C-alpha cells in the first residue's frame, strides 16, 4: 500500500509539469478544424438516417413495431407501453432517476434513451440483454415494466385485439401463427433500428468543418485529448464495451449514492465485474438527464466532472467542463418523425 502511494507521488510529481504545459497549450490553442476532423474521424463514425425498407413485409414489420411500441394494453395494469418510459417528449427516455412501471413499481435503474440503441454491442446498463429482440421480449415479463406473469398471458392480450391479426400476418407472411412473443420482439426491434438520430457532429465528421461551432470543436479536442474517447467512441460515442465505473476513485463517493449498484458482477457472479457497466452512448445526452445507471446526477456539467475524476483522475477547470458540455450538446439529433403514436387502425378492422 505504502509502496503504491510512493510510486503514485513520484509519478504525479514527474508528469505534473508536463500536464500543466499541455493544459496551458490546449487552453490557448483553437484547434485546427482540419486536423481535428481527421483525428475525430479515426475514432468516431458518422450515422445517417436509415434507408426506407426495400420490401413490403419489412415496411409492414416496422409499422407494426411502431404500433406495439406505443401499445399499452399488453401490460398488466393496461397503462404501460414502451413509450411510457421511452417518451418522445424526453428524447426516448423518461426524465426520472429510476423508471416507474406497472402498478407504480420502481425500476432498479435509469431508463436510457433508445435512440441509436441499435448501435449498442449489448443492451441495458449491465449488458444483461444480448439484442434488441431479447430486450423487447423480456420487457413483457419485467415486474417493474409490463408485469406479465408469463409470455402466454401477454400474447393472449395481444390476440384479443382484433386488428393485430391482420397486421402480424402482413408483417410475417408465410407463418401459420404469427402472433407470438418472438415476432412481437422482431417487429419492435425492426422499428427501433429506424431510430437513428444524426446531428451536426455527423456533418462535421463527414467533412463539413464549420458544422461545429468553435466552442464545440474545443470541447471535442478535449474529449479526445483527455481520454474520454478511449471509452466513448464509435458511431454511438459509446455503447461498445464494458468498463468499471470508478477506475480512479469509488464512484459513489463522487455521486453521493448510499447503496452502490454492483453492476455486471450481479449478472456474471464474477468479482472482476464489480462496478462494471456498459459504457453508455452519449448521443442525445444533453436531453436525457438525470445521469448514470441510477440517475444520481441531475446536471450534465456535474456528470462530466465526475467522469473526469472517477475514470481519468482529472479535475476539470470550469472552461474545460463547459467546452466538453458544449461538444456533448452537438450530439443532440432530431426526434425521428415516426417516433410518435401511429393513427389507430380503422374502426372497421378494430371491431371485426
Ligand atoms: C417501466 C419503464 C420501462 C418500460 C415500460 C420499458 N423500458 Fe426500456 N428501459 C427501461 C429501463 C429502466 C432500462 C434500463 C434497464 C437496465 O439497464 O437494467 C431500459 C432499457 C432499454 C433498452 C436498452 C438501452 C441501452 O442503451 O442499453 C432498450 C433498447 C429498451 N429499454 C427498449 C424498450 C422496449 C422496446 C420496451 C417495450 C417493449 C421498453 N423498453 C419498455 C425502462 C422501461
Ligand atoms: C474508462 C472508461 C471511461 C472513460 C475514460 C470515460 N467514461 Fe464516461 N462513462 C463510462 C461508463 C462505464 C459510464 C456509465 C457509468 C454508470 O454506470 O452510470 C459512463 C457514463 C458517462 C456519462 C453519463 C451518461 C448517461 O447517459 O447517464 C457521461 C455524460 C460521460 N460518461 C461522459 C464522459 C466524459 C466527458 C469523459 C471524459 C472526461 C468520460 N465520460 C470518460 C466510461 C468512461
């Protein structure tokens, strides 16, 4: 222990003058947009809105998925749909520290935005869902989401709504019994894959170096140089790996929570996964407060400071934090036009 501390002090003493000079340099330099873009293009990937589906069945499947996403009659109390917690008004999140589901039950964690979730390598904070399909199917049973005791109960509710008979048949032609939980999941996942939200950052990455304001560019430079991009990278600016929350210092001492979530260790039962979480995507992050898996932090600037401290052992100046937050604001895209409840099926169909 003592040895480690001495080494740390020696290390800190030897790099400190270097840290100070690089800080001074980054502060006075306005980044050169051309080389900043080249650096960024090697780390991140631009996203584009998805192309329209080529065949009829996929279009029907996406349309059905949209309906199912906004459908509350499959939940045990009849009030909860996916959109209840992933709301169009809240950038596909819910604005709560922890979500409230069926019969007012509290979820153990915060609801992430599902925009661009198709880019995640796994789903959920602890990566305990492999795919969008697995996520959507298991939502039917979540005691604090839809609350069905089993899949048969959920599917019976779906079958009792006449208009779905036709809709599932069109979306899954050639299937004898298309209304089942697998197809519920496939349709919803197909809809979710359309929910990509490009922003001015993508225009910048694609070569328009004036798409980001100077302050946003300064923030991007620091996001890269300080090491944030070591974890938050790729098309989603995250969503590609598991990392410990609290590499340098215990996270709960910074966020102030009293009962820390053990993260992935509770899923894998492996000590090495203690306090490990999926690195979240930062697309739309300026609109999805509160932050972290437990929604412990309301303010983005504070969340950024906590990240610098816990993950990189760095204390940010007000100027650094402000610029990084400005850059994160440039990751906000538009709510896709199809992210809204569809018109109800015509009455004739509904009461056939
Ligand atoms: C009661 C609120 C609630 C409902 C209803 C709900 N979700 Fe979620 N959703 C959450 C919470 C909370 C999480 C995070 C869970 C975790 O990580 O343990 C989440 C996570 C997700 C994720 C993973 C996102 C990521 O970045 O990891 C996806 C995708 C998702 N939900 C889609 C859906 C779909 C589709 C439905 C409907 C079938 C649905 N949700 C219903 C609250 C809800
Ligand atoms: C070693 C990997 C790593 C580094 C470096 C890192 N992060 Fe993170 N970041 C994570 C993880 C893991 C989480 C999820 C924490 C949790 O469980 O709530 C996260 C969460 C976040 C969140 C909250 C997102 C949300 O939706 O709640 C923000 C904002 C963020 N990071 C920004 C940054 C910034 C800015 C930097 C650089 C100063 C940075 N991160 C550096 C791994 C990292």
